[in-house]
């Protein structure tokens, strides 16, 4: 049997950090997957041991640009657990608002990229356009589009002024119909359904074996969410529900992410209600961190993010352990990719949202026997997009003129 | 003479290749943001190239980790000359937060020559566009 190895990575034309995947293929079918990481290793845990407790919030913010408030929340939770302090109520609501705004922009980013991989550049442009107002809100209340620096041990760094609240509400109100339109466009599209349903299925047994988290687990029927299961910030003070789906395929993951955006909006609105017209402390002073251990977690957009800190009573931690959700989610490729065709692998890898687009890396396929190059990066995405076009023809849906023009230009 | 002619030709339409060398991926997202409807740099003829061999400009983010530097050098060699290297974000410019880390091999100008520095963490898309415009104006 002639097997072909398809290495994915470590570089990619579009973005995200380098990582490397090797797909072992037999013809069109993928028979095994290998994963090599570490291109992006910056030694954050070690750097953290040389920084002051307060500085670390800025450091952990820079672990990931998309979950850039999830890590600080988890870290602050850990230190607050260690120091046994309770943050003021106003700070709780503000934490929730920032966390949920981030979830919306992260999910929209994913939807856009998934659309791009499937050859729906319209979805990509839509989703990224609708993400901009969220970043505007962030810039207005925190001063930066990303890396908000809002979290602080014992509370938050900045208050949300009453004057901003109607503006935030207005932006969210305007966003809602657009998001609705996007959700319906994605969920009702026959081509997307044909392309995504039944692809990359993870059963709940797989999920438990790999310890997958977040939307990946929730799309396979596992009802887990740290925001509800281990309440912190203001998540137990507001009404919302955990979205789950049972199918476990890429389509279900998209559904979970899209519907979660609406839940996030619900949370933000309730939090704004509770901030409006009230005054209060936004943080308490935590001067000394006693010796001991603390753990903290937060449901990042991709799943539970976990921080552990150990203190010896000095100005910086003795040990700081971080576990990001993608670490658990990425190995599920082993279960979801095997047996699928190469053209589906792009979207399956992206479907787990492994900090998204491992497939946009420099992908090169070599024949094992002859070492001759067969496919490279753009081929890989082209394959995926071609499949969409084929299904479009079968179903009898015409792609939009714009898409067609783009398609011709790119190929 | 030939080189400067070629440089002038570059001014019309820049093909950029984006390379992440150990970043937090926020700079990378902001680069992509430049392509989306609000900023839309394609109207200036700037577009992302799929391969470094088609690129005029290398946009580099991240600190340059030990595991990456060989690949960065290789990609720089593969880029057709004349070409430009733009260091995006505090990480690529100075090492930023991670300069004390044990995997730090950068900043970028220690690895490959850099033409433009765009500081910020992450720089706003407007800042990136301004940087590219300055680069274009400096081409003679
Ligand atoms: S400069 Fe800031 S935003 Fe850019 S990669 Fe570095 S840490 Fe991330």
C-alpha cells in the first residue's frame, strides 16, 4: 500500500502561530495524524516566576491574542483563591462584560475563518465586519482593541462609566439583527449542511478520552461549562443557559458557537443593567500574597482555561502552571480526522478551533516513495473549496457572482 | 539602476507575506483585519501572498524563538529581492514582554535585516497601514 505523508506546517501563509501536523494518507483517506508543537514556545511560565504578581496579569494576557482576557481572569481567580479574597460586586459584573465581549469576537472570528476554508469568502468578510463593533466597544471602555489590561488581582482596573452604557447597548442592539442574519445564512445553507454535517464526528466517549473542552465538548452533547459549574465573577448572578448539541460534527460546533454569541449578549445586557446608576468599589487592595497554593479557571471561548499558582510569601510566584484549552482539544484530531478525506481535513482541523487555522500553514504533501511534492498550502485550501463548489453543483445552488469572480481570480 | 527600477515597480502593488515567529497571534489577527471590509487594504493593491516566493514584503510578528530562527532565515533567503522586511508589534521590534525568556532568539533585527518597525501591542490596523505607506514613500 502506498502511503502519503502530508505535513501541515510549521508555517502558513495566512496567520496564527506555527505548528506542525503530518497526515498519513492512503489515497484520499487519512489514516494517521501526528502533531509537533513548540514553535511558539516563549517560556511564559518561567518568565512569570521572575515577575511581580501584579505584572503577571499583563504577561498572561499575552499568551493568546484572542483569549486575552480569559487568561488574566483565570490567573486572578487563582491568586484570589490563594489570598482568600472576594472581589467587589461591581468588579464581578465588569469582568463578565469583558469576558463575554471577547467570546463574541472570538466566535465571530472562527466563523469567518471556517467560511474562508470552505470557499465562502462572503461569510469571512461578514463575520469579520460584524466583529469590528465589538472591538470598538473594547477600545472605548478599555483603551485598546485587544489586550485590554482590565483585570487586576482583587478586581478590575477601570470602571465602566455610566455615559458609555447606552452606547454599548446601541452597538449591541445594532449587531443583533446582523448576527441573526449571519446565523441563519450559515445554518440554512444547503451546501454548508452538505459539507459539514457528519464530518469530523466526535462521540462523547472520544471527548471524555481526550478530555476535550468547551464548544467541542458541548457540540458532542457534554453539558460542561465552567461558568456555570464553578461560578465565579457574576455568572451566578445573571440568567443564561449553556448551549449543547448532540451530533458532534463540525456543523454542531458551528451551531454551538453561533448560539453562544446570543447568550453572551444576554449576559452583557444583564450586567449593564446592574452597573447602571450604581456606584461602588471596583477593586480591593491585595497587598500581601500569603504562602500557599491557588487554582483558578475560566471558560475561555475555546474551553476551560486553568491556572495554578504557588506562593512562598514573596513578591512573585514560586510556580505558575497554565493549561490552555487548545492543549486538550488539538489531540482530538486523532479521533476526528482518521477515515476522512483530505479535502475535509482542513475544516475538521479548523472546526476544533485549535487557535484556528493550522491548515493555513505552509502545507506540503510529499509522496513517501518518490519524495516528490504533490500538494502545497494553497492546494490544500483549494481542495476544500473545490469540494464546496462540487456540492453546490450537485444541489443546484449557484455561488454568488462575487464568489465566482474571486474563485476565478484565485485559481 | 536596475535594482532601483525594480523598487519603483514595487510601489504599484505590494504582495505581502505574513510570518509569525512566536507571537501571541494578536498582531497576526490585526494584520488580517487590514484585509476585511473596514480597512480593506486591497484597494491600495496590497494583498496577502500565499508563498514567500511571490512576496515583496515580509510582515514578521513575534519574538523569534530558538526553534524558529532557522526557518525565518530560510524564508528570508527565499524572498525575491529587492524586498522589504517589516517588524510588526513590540515583540518583533524589541522582544517586548518576552525578552527575558529562555527561548528568545530575537528580536528580529538580530536575525534578518529590518526596514520598518511598527511598535504597539498590537499596533492598530491604522498604524500598520501608516507604516506601509511610509515604506512606500521611502522607496526611491
Ligand atoms: S506585540 Fe503584543 S500583540 Fe503583538 S505578538 Fe507581541 S504580545 Fe502579541
